[in-house]
C-alpha cells in the first residue's frame, strides 16, 4: 500500500490534474491512468516497466524491461522526490 501511495503522490505532482497535497483518493484516481502500463506491487513489467523500488533507480535502467525510449535511456535521471 505504501508503494501505491508513493506512486500516487508522484503522479499527482507530475500531471495536469489539480489535486491537494496529501489527497490519497485523488492520487489513486490519477494512478488509474497509469496502472494500465505500470505495476507498483510486483516486479512484473507490462507495457511500461514496474515501479517497485523506483526511488534511486536510474531512468531507463531496469534490466528486465527492454522497451525504453532512447531519450529515457540517455536521460541520466535518477528517480527521487525531486526528479519525479
């Protein structure tokens, strides 16, 4: 559940949907759009890579996911609260 909340908060910060900070219900609603492609509670890739242990991971580096864009692989981004 903690991972779902974290990802929900991340997505709330990075989308155009206006939400209040700490609004879990709103974060879960936003994440509904993302869960078609991403999983947060299992190391299982879908259309997009899973988001388990995403904090501290370099963008485009999950070995088990092979469909990253060139831009993502070359971005050098390390996922943190700030970069998300």
